[in-house]
C-alpha cells in the first residue's frame, strides 16, 4: 500500500493492486478496478515512483526469506494397487471410470 493525500489534506493508504488507471485533469485522479475514484495531491510521476518502490520492497522482502523447507522423508510400507470398478445398475461397469463392459 502507498500513502496518498486527498485534496482536503487527509492522508490514506491505497492498495496499488486495485489501481486501474490514473489521470491528471489537472488534479490527479486515481480510478480503481471497481470504478471508485480518488482525487489526490500527489502527481502521476510521484505515485508511479511510489508504486515501483512499494513493489520493489515486496520483492526484496520475499528474497530475504529462507525458502528452504525440510523435505519430509518418504513413508515406507504402503503400496498402490488398482481397484476394480463397481458395476452400474445395468450390470455393466462404467467405462468412464475405466471399467470394462460385460
């Protein structure tokens, strides 16, 4: 999220993933994907830089995580085997389930 300022001076956080577009009319108008609009004091270039920095911060944070997870040991003793399909009401196996017709 980035910090922005409304024309009234109130500060708020905006989820940058919801931005559809931004216009300078001459005030900066941010339109979200749901159609909601915010008029803010910051320029288009300032907002663009903030979005780039925010996303770079996310990538840097993810890169700092230890992504090595212990791999569980395989379990022994179990085995897989085919299970015959059940006959349908008509007395034949359902071919869609891999069964043979009688």
